[in-house]
C-alpha cells in the first residue's frame, strides 16, 4: 500500500505529524514526541511507498482522504486531500 502525502524537512511524512493546540504542524515520529528536527512541510506531494510485513513494497495506492488500516479494518490515519495530492492520485491511477 502506498499513499500520497507530503514529506517534511525533518524527514518524516504527513502521517507522522499532527496539529497541536496552536494549529502548528508538529512531528510525532519519536513515539509521539517531536523528532527534534525543524519541521517545514513541503508543498509538493509525492507517492510515499509502504511495505508489507515481509518488507515487500505494496502497489495499491490509497485514495486521498482514505486511511491506512489495521488488520481488523479500522482506519488509523487519513491521508491528505489537498488539490496537489488529488491531482497526483489522478495522474498515477490514470497512467
Ligand atoms: Zn520528524
Ligand atoms: Zn516534520
Ligand atoms: Zn496534500
């Protein structure tokens, strides 16, 4: 499963970030805490690969706004739905 998102200058992606109570985008990659690097989310979306439990890249691309799911089918995170991500998704899936 791959998803479309934005990489941050700290080296982590959308799914490792959350908005704090001041509306600021903060990294939670370090077990829920900031990784300590400077966070500036990049505007250009990219296809970020994910891997199955055996380490194989998974081809299916998640629809923007859908989430990664646990094995029981619960959506745990939601991917970005901005115009850039939507456009990239259209581009990939129409190729
Ligand atoms: Zn980070
Ligand atoms: Zn960051
Ligand atoms: Zn986006």
